[in-house]
C-alpha cells in the first residue's frame, strides 16, 4: 500500500492555508528534528555516536519478556 500524499487546504481565494501530513511522514520529520536537537549537545552527540558503534544489546522481545508485558500491551499504550 502506498503512503498517502500531502493534502493542501486552501481558502476561498485559493491561497494555501494548511497542509495535512500523513502520520508516518510526520513521525519521520519529528524523529529527524529530535536527532538534530540531540546532536547539538556535545555530550549527547558523543553518547549517540558511541551507541552507534556498540554491538550486542537486547531485542525488543527480550526486553518485553524481562519486564513482563506483551508486544500487544505495548502497542495498546502507543499514541
């Protein structure tokens, strides 16, 4: 299924007054803005770059099992 396109809203004179953005696009935009914000801090930049080089860790399922919730329960609380 293809992602819906942006929708432009116009007033009576035909001037564009707003844009409706698909939620998946909006999430990408806000994630990118958050990353840019974090990278402005030298300490956070160092921590993020360090994390990129890290190997190992836990899968989402391993963490959910450790804290005792299902992926369905996790998704029920998502916005």
